[in-house]
């Protein structure tokens, strides 16, 4: 029974580590996309402000 409990604990801990890595990777991707979106927004604002008479 102890061996089964240890195996289950290892599986759960492994799952949590993998899940945490995915969450962190997603947070980094969202942050990078936010920066890119702000840059694109600034470029678009500049482009359309220069066209306004």
C-alpha cells in the first residue's frame, strides 16, 4: 500500500509540475502578445494621425 501511495503522489506531483509549466508559458506568451499589440497600436495611431489633414 505504501508503494502505491508513493506512486500516486509522484504522478500527482509530476502532473502539477507540468501544469505549472504550461501556466507559466501561457503567462509569458500573453505578456509578449500584449507588448506586440501595444506596439502595433502605436504604429497604427502614428499612421492614421499623419494622414489626418
